[in-house]
């Protein structure tokens, strides 16, 4: 079992930056693929970025070039650096863990509670 807790969200101006962090508990953290998803009001949950247990990274086209996901297995954390933020990045961001690398929410077994990111114009 893996428990996830996100942090780092907040209010930021457009073109600003935020670094989201996800702290995980569990002895098998390093064996999980990790992903970040976001959900804006009235919209479906959307894949943002993912990193496999082997440190292969994946990004949604909408954030590619502006987002960097990384993991530190020694600290049981996964982070997502977000730069050049846009108002359309405003959403509740979730950290997720799963055994299969995927962009689909249903393929992740464990979820954090979410952290809000709001980007103002």
C-alpha cells in the first residue's frame, strides 16, 4: 500500500513557477510508476506528467517544455517543477501511483488528496 500527500500548490501569476511535491509512504515506492494529473472545474481529469520506476518521463503536449517531473526514491518523493505557467494550468493537481505506466486515471491505484494551483493573468 502507498499513501500519497501532495504539497506546493498555491496562487501564482502567469509566467511564474511552482514546484509541486508528493510525499509517499510505503516500502515499495520505488517499484511504482508515478504520475501527476490535474482537474479543472467542469473538465475531466487530465494526465500531466509521469515518471516510471526506471526514471523514464512522459509529458502531456500541453505542458511539454514547461514541466519537469522527477523522483527521489531515497526520499520517497516525486516532484513536478512547473515553469511559464498559464491561466489554463489552473486546476487541482493530484499525485498518483500505479504499477502500469499510463495516461489513464483508472490505471493508477493510489491517489493523493490534491493540491490547488491557481494561475492568475
